[in-house]
C-alpha cells in the first residue's frame, strides 16, 4: 500500500458512501484508478466491508452498550465466530489485560440486551462478562 491507498482509506473511513469520482477529484487521480485500488484492497482483505454508523439521536430507541468478555483458557476463534452471528453485536476486538474480548452491542430494549447477554454467558468458553450501557459519546 502506498500513500494514495492510505488516503483512499481515510476518505472512505470518513464517508463510506463517497463516490469514487469525488475521491478521484480530491486526490487528483482518475476515477478508474480509485476504483481499481479499492477493488485491489478488497481482494487483499485490506477493506472488508463498508458500514453504517448511526448518529447520536437520543430518540432512536436503540440502546448502545459496551461488552467485555473474559474467556476460559483456550482458542478464542470459536467464540468470536459465534459472537459474529449475534444480531446487534459489532466491532469485536481482542484485548490484553483483565478481559480477552470487547464488543459494541446495540439493541432495541433492555430486555433484548438482557437476553443477548444471557445467550453469550451460556457459551461454554465464556468465563465472565461485564456490560455497560453507553450514555453519551464524546467524539
């Protein structure tokens, strides 16, 4: 990857729906160059997906939370694979320290959050969870 690839990633990180023609104009390259580079980065796994980030609308009815998971000793890949299948769970990250994994979860109600947490706690490799509802984002 070169500087142009990094710039494309930065622009797409700010707005994943930005048109290739707009990216090309900002970087002073052709639209085809931008499209070819994006295709190449997707093929190599540098870009895995394009996502939607919801705004901080308090009236959205969605409840965001941060989930920390401590695993029993062993391979974390099966747990991560199961977590990826749970609706509303995203941005699963490996951690060092007291907990092994962190994830953001967004649900429609507190009872849905409780049900999701109960489901995760039943995973045989999960030793402990710690969940906090996000009240406000400062970014």
